[in-house]
């Protein structure tokens, strides 16, 4: 398939990057450019490549030998593995330029959509000197009152005005193109991608995400980034996001805030959501009580196996929480009535659907005490080969359950989500 010397930047996103021997290096995540003085077109400096370790590196455009519809090929497989760090003079095409407001003076287009438009893509091409520059810009009019999108028009770079570093630093830029890139991605991958954005764009994306999606993403961020995002939200919005988070994750976030800020947010939260978070905050974060989630699958002994399996199939449950159901006397909300035992998912799969969970209990499995240390919890999981365990107080009330992912989060270094430049 013939290589191309003209392409739109957004089409590059996600393309596989190949070495000269066809070996896969990673995928394109962004295009790095520099905006030059006067009316010179912006120069393309290179590509941001995400390797399979999720580390992002920079590859100069001079290393690119071919751009094809399905891949980008490099002249050499020897690339710098140093983590990409954006310099002050560099601009990210997809992360920063798209959705930027600009003005155009092309009469053939302005007669249709006016002069004030937003950028939806950048057309880049190779020059005779083998440089790559922005030659065309795809634009559309601002949305009307009914929210309908207008048609896209492509204009030459010379007809575009207002794309400057100063303008890119102004607040209020749209994020629709960025959100399209995040559509369908797992929350952990969105969190990783957001951490690579400039601070301004990161905050704009956070404002644009709905509460549920933002809550899922915040749960996957390092503690410092969680705090930063929440403190940049209006307090009412921050409380809404905390309500949408799992109680144990919300407790972890609030535990990292100043006490007065945490209490203010707790008071703004719905009492039904804040109460389990408050109970978790009573425990040290490195104990079973601090690690647990207060919302495991809790059933009464009269529940049928079929009902138990239906509860375990809930898509909102993590695989670890779905691996075990806990059986108690009413009430079933934590802290529950008397804890009777647990039933493993594998046991449920082997029993007739009409059987009662009270008849297939594992009541011999030792339980965790809320004050058990992280070391004790870790040994417990290793001893019994479990991914989920009950936390029960001295009066035999089920308080919650610890899952293996909670343990791993606390066993790994606090900066485990950070990229290592030396990898």
C-alpha cells in the first residue's frame, strides 16, 4: 500500500507504529507541533508514541519513513525510550489544538458558516525539504442554540487566524474531540491519558465528563491528582462525584484532603452515601477496616442459589467482589445482623438453582477483624487463596469485605501509577 505525504492529524491517533523490520513499537497518541511567528504554517516536530508498557515517548518526524492508512513506519527501530515531557514551545495537536476557537477569512467558507469557528482537525503534509507542516485546517461553526453540529469545511492555513500559544492558554476551550478519543476506553486508560494532558486541558476534560464517568476515572488516578481534580471542581460537583464513587475509594480520597475540606464535602453529600464513608474513615487506611468496601453482596439464608447468582452477575461488581456472597441475619445493610458465613461463586455454580444459600454455607472460613493490619490481611489472602474476604466485628456483624485489588493498591509503592523514565 502506497505511503501518503498528506494526512489529517486525528487520523493518526491509534495507528500502529512499526520499525523497519515490521516490529510493532506502539501506537500514535498525539502529534507535536510548534506554532511559528508571522503567517508561517506550524511545523510538525514529531509523534507521541504510547508503547505497550503505556509509557509515552517522542519520535521526531524525520524518523518517519512512511504513513499509511493503517500504520506509521519508522526508518529505524532505535528510538529514545525517555518519557515524553512537553516543552514550553511545543503544542499537542489532538490534546490542545482541536476544539480551539479561531477566525477564518476564506470567502467561500465564511459565507456559509461565518468567521468564528472551531478547529476539528489539522491537515499536515510533507514539504520538499522533508519537513512536515500544517497546510490545511478542518473547521466547523460554533453550535447553534439547538446544539446541532454544522458541516465541516477545510480551509488553507493562510486563512486561519487566532491560533496562538496565548489563545490556547485561555480557559473555556471545548473538549468534544478529546472525549471522542476516550469513548469506549477503560477508566484506568482514560485516567492515564488525562495525566498526560496539560493541566488546563485536564481540568476542562474533568468538567465535561459526567459524574459517573469522572468518578470511575478519579478512582484510577494517583492520590495527588485525585486531590488536584477535586479541588478544581465546584464543591457541589465534587460532592456529587464522591457520591458516585465506591465508598472505600471516596474514603481514600477524603482521607488525603485537609480535615476541614473533607468534612465540608461529607456534609454536602447525601447522608445515605456519606454514612458508609464516615464509617470507613474511622479506621486506619492500612487496616482491614480501612481497606474494606461496605457494599459486598449480602444475602439472607433464605435466598435461593438462582437469586445469589443473579446478584453476582451484576455488571457493577468487580470480579473480586462477585467471587463470594456473604450470608447474614437481617438487616443486610452493613453493619449487618449476625454474620453466618459465606458462599463461594464456584459452589453456587455447582448447586441446584432452587437450593437455599443457607444450606451451602462455608461457616468455617476465618474472618478478618477490622483492626487487622495490612500484613495480616496479605497473609490471610495468601493462606486461603482468596480474592475477597469478610470483615466482621466482635459482635459478629459483617462490616464489609476486603478485595485483593484493595490490598495490591496499598502494597504497591504510592507512585506505582507513575511512569519510570528509566524503564
